[in-house]
C-alpha cells in the first residue's frame, strides 16, 4: 500500500541555518504530496503542496519539489528562524476516492537563537 | 468562518466509559474525517465521510463509531474506552475527496483513558 517515510528527528539547528527534511513515498498512480506543520499545542496547518511531478510547492520561505523519478518530496528552507520550531509532517493523498491522507511519522525541528 | 472546531479540548475517561468527541465545520465541505495522533506514528485515519449519510472505515476503526446526519457535523463515539485509545484526536475536512484538495484540521482533543 501507499506509504510515506520521513527522516527521524529531532533536528536541532541554529537560527539562520539551512534546513532539509527528507521525505520519500511509495504510491501507485499519481498522488498529491503535502507538507503540514504543527506548532506546539495546535492542530496541523498546510504548509505547501504539489499535485504533479516536477511541481514546486512554496510558502513562508519553505520549498519542496515533487520528484517522481526519486519518489521524494524533501522540505527545504535557506534560513530558519526560532519561530519555525514545530513538527513537520510529509503526507500523500492517493488517487482513490477515500480522500485519505497518509502521513509520515513527523520530524521535530528545534531552532535555537 | 470558524473553520473546523472540536470539543472538548481535553478529556479524561475511565476504562469502560463512553463519550462523544464533537467536530463541526462551517465551510460546507463534503468530506470529513477523524485521525488519531500517537508519538512516532504520525496520524492514522479512523473513519471518514464523503457526504451526509455516508461513512466508511479508515485504517484504525475498531472501538469507534461515527455518523454524519448533517454536512456540518461529524461526531466520533468511543463505545467503551480503553487505555489504548489514549491519544490526540484530530478532525479534518475538505471540499471533497479529490486528491489535490487541502484538508483543514481542527485544534484537536487530547484524550486520556485511565
């Protein structure tokens, strides 16, 4: 079945460092790919998405490119801030009609001043 | 728009008790779903609904019931709570089940079963 694998955390960075969180997926057909962010004590918010191969999603300085050849959707940011500290989830939604989101296990990012 | 709302925010139950987690959305979304979040496991789908009167099981449905009598509401019922149901529960909605549509999440209910 469909699945998502994320790099394990926690990831600890200093402010203004570069961030990459790896995400790879297994899916049949043509899934849509998402990154969600969860700030402490809150629900999940959509950070960015890509719906077809070679699409690049971007938001708030974060980017991710849908790479079908490597089945990857890595999250990147050139300069992180303390306010980026959160848990990041990679997810896919397949081509079935269930609307089901399949999540990776989440990666905790802590940014220190 | 309030978006997706959930009540209560926190709940403590004893083993064997029953309760209903409430979820409502005011965006006229057809699709609604319930997930549970457990450490190191991401979120897992419990039940979902593609429209009023239609529900189906997700990945981990045992011990939970749902109904969808209106477009707005999608309550999750725990019939006889067990410690294994200690988790954070999230309700989500989207315009429909098509794969490129964003799902909007509620703030979550943190449930502890003693």
